[in-house]
C-alpha cells in the first residue's frame, strides 16, 4: 500500500534509489563488495555474462556455497533486476540454480534490492518445480518484506491448489493478513477467478467456505464457482452454490445465468435449462437481454422448434431488443431444417449487412437438405458481397459435395482418390495417403471421415496455388463447376496470402 502511494507522488527512480540506499544502510557491517557500485545501474544484460553465470549455476549447483560464490564473483557481471529475471528465464522449472543465485545476490551484493517482480518470478519457479517447503518459506519471506501483490496471491493459491495443500491455501490469507496484507474480498475474488478458470473449482470452494468467517463472499465469488462447476460439468454442485447464494440474498449475474442455461442444454437437460429461463422471465424480466435469448433461440432452432423461437424473437422485439447476426443465423438454420426455404431466404434478404455467421447458417441448412448446389450459390453470393469465406466455409462445402468420407467421381481425372489421396502423396504425406488407401481396400467404401481440414492445410502454400488451379480446370472440364469454383477460390486466396507473406519477408 505504502509503495503504491509513494510511487504516485514521487518519480519511480527516486523511490527505487531510496530503497536501495535503505538496504545498504542496514548492511553497513558487511565488507564493501567491489561490485557495490553496480547496485543502481541499469546496464543492459551482457549475453556473455548471462551464459557464463548460467553455466556456473548449472554445473556447480551441488558445490559448496563458498566455491559457487567465488566462481560467480569472478564473472564480474553487473547485477540488475533484468539480469536476475533472465537467469530465472533460463531455469523455468528448476528451483535450485535460481534459489542459489538468489542467495548469492543476498550475500555478495547486499545492496541489490529485490522487488515483487523478481520475487514473484523466483517463487513461481520454486512452485512449478514443486519444492513446496521452500515455496512456503519464500512466500512468508515475501510477506515479511512486504513484497506481496496480486500476482503473488495468484501464484501461491494456484500452486497450493494444484498440489492440494488446502489448509495452506487458507493459511496463506491469514499469514498475509499478519504481514499487513489485510483480508480483502477483492483479492479473494481475483484468486477464485484464477482457480475456477483452471478447473480448480473444488479447491476454490474450499477456500471460500473456510475463509468466510474473515471474508464474506459476495455474488462475484459465488458466480465464479458456479461457472467453474459448469465448466467441469458438475451441474449438481453448480445448482447447490446457486441456491446457497440466493439464500444469502445475492442474485446471480447474467453471465452466470447464461452459463447455467447453456450448460444444461449442452448436457441435454433441456427442462432444467428452460426452468432457469422461465424463472428469469417471471422474476427478473428487466435483466433479461439478448445474450440469454440468443442461447434459448439457438437451442430451439436446432431442435426444430421454430415457432417457439419466433415467439421468443417477438418478445425480444416487443421489449426493444434487436436481434444480432448470430441469433438470426440460428433462425435461418431453423427454418431450413424445417424445409422452409423461402422464408429463410426472405430473412436473409431483409438483412442489410449480413455477416459470415448468417451465410454459414444458410450454407449449413442447405447442406442438411442435401442442396449442395444451392449452398455453393450462397458461397458465390457471399464473395460477391465482400464477405470472405473462411476455412470453415470450405470444409462445410467440400463435405457437402463429397460427403464426409469422400466420393469416387466417375471420371478418373477428377475422382476423389486422384485429388485427395494423390494430393496427399504430392504433399509428402504418403503415410497418411497409404493409410487411407489401405482402409478403402479393406473395408470397401466404408472409410472413416476424410480430414478435409488437414488436407486444406497441407495445401495452404505455393504448391497449393498451382494444385487447386489445375484441379479446378479439370473439374470444370467434366462439368463439376461448383467444386471447381470452390477449389479455385481457395487457391486464389492462398496465392494472395503467399504474395503478402513474400512481401513481408522482402526488405
Ligand atoms: C557495468 O555497467 C557499467 C555502467 O553501465 C559499465 O560501464 C560497465 O562496463 C559494466 N560492466 C560490465 C562488466 O559489463
Ligand atoms: C451483422 O454483422 C455486420 C458485419 O459485421 C454488421 O455490420 C451488422 O450491423 C450486423 N447486423 C446485426 C443485425 O447485428
């Protein structure tokens, strides 16, 4: 706290300088070291020195301390914080060399002041290399030196949670409180967020409950827990936390509500999802916005409940909420899935500026109806209107035309094997191709899904530019204009990308 206030009112350089002096004064009993002059310099790190010091630390990590220290001193390097950090970077998972170097900086260069950054880097390495005793000791040392910040809390709690030192997690908060880092809800929330995002939700819950006497959790902490449990698929725990927080008078925020609804749909608990949604409509209508409607409408469309989806859309409009591209895309797909083509096209026509998700909804719906030709027409249309297809567009279309397993064309020049299997051989992927052919031979036409994604990626280069042009020509000759257009467009895209890349390389 003190540091933060100081750095706001006086220039940082003054503060750093004062801090180094302070440390020097405390250690006047130590003999002056020849390198003492380097304590405040900001000399750039000399790579030669760095290599030499790292080599010594590595080779002599089990030597007696005195010998290690005299070897290090003979290097005569300028010790700076940057130098220390770069030493750390060289040993990202080995606590010993890093900690030995730290001890050296303490003893041989006592006026060199570590700060939160150097300490955090070191303690993180100690934690990652799982020396938990030293980790715990170092954290307490940081507390005593008042060098603990948000990052330290995150490192401490993440590591302790990963090794399931649950009691230490709670204790850390108590010890830091004794060191002047007082219990803080804000800090707890930050830590809980980090834990839940890394799927350490069980540990996060333990922490919250055990600390509740000192830090009363609020809706943010509970919200992270609920989302964390949704992420690991434990809807029972998520619901329990939900009830606990509502019992305590907190309202789950909209992102938490959305997460619950979305997860219930994902695991096919449609009734539960709709229960939450209905509860929102009854009790918190004012909070209900586009994001929640979008999830529900998308689900309804996927399940073919198009009239229900329309009812929701109307409700949205009535409440002054406009549909976005994604919601409209769901509607379009839903209409097509029901075979209501004319309506679907009408929706698209009414949209002034469609984005790629709308075209994808249209293409996906048409392909589901086995109308690959019409889907390709949409592909041409989107290009004409300035919307560049993505990898996803190409893969959908190729699957639509050739099937998920690939189809054998009647003309050997343009059949599936010539283009794809032959293509793989040319791309140096003969092993993949051989495996594919083997499966075809063994099981007749029952081959596994052909990986169009991989195939297109192999050819996302100069060779692909030529190949797709060639293949396109052949396909057009035999009257397969749709496939020809798709491949040639893809080739053209590669060509411009390559040209752009070459330009970037040239000086
Ligand atoms: C240490 O830094 C000083 C000042 O920046 C510089 O003059 C000196 O050459 C450096 N010493 C070494 C050994 O790099
Ligand atoms: C759809 O996306 C386009 C392009 O990003 C944008 O200009 C347009 O406003 C969006 N339409 C809606 C309804 O959000």
